[in-house]
């Protein structure tokens, strides 16, 4: 099921960040650069990243093997800059 959120922060040099699920600051989801859908128009050099404040849609995946990252975003698509 597709969900929506707003990028709280993303560290380009590390390749990961957090998305506020449904725009709620207390409900954060982990995102890795490899989970961002490739898009030649947005990422012509294939270096994928997100910017703070972008609205995104994604698949919410449960991650029971990690105590810190219980939910992760997959198939992330940028909706608005």
C-alpha cells in the first residue's frame, strides 16, 4: 500500500534519511538512497537523494529485525519539490 510523507532530513554524503509518515513529525520512517526510484529527469547522473521538505510517496515495509528502524520506505517517488 502506497503511503505519503514529507522528508524530514536526508544526508547525501551518507545516503540515508528520515521521512515523516503522513507529515507527522513524531512518526519517522527510515529511507536509504537505494530505495529511491530511478528517474533520469530528476537524477541524470543516477545519484539519488532527497531534499528536506519534499513530499514523497512510498511503500511502507515493516522491518522486525532492526530495533532502530522498525519501518522503512521502499519504492520512493518524489511528488513535489
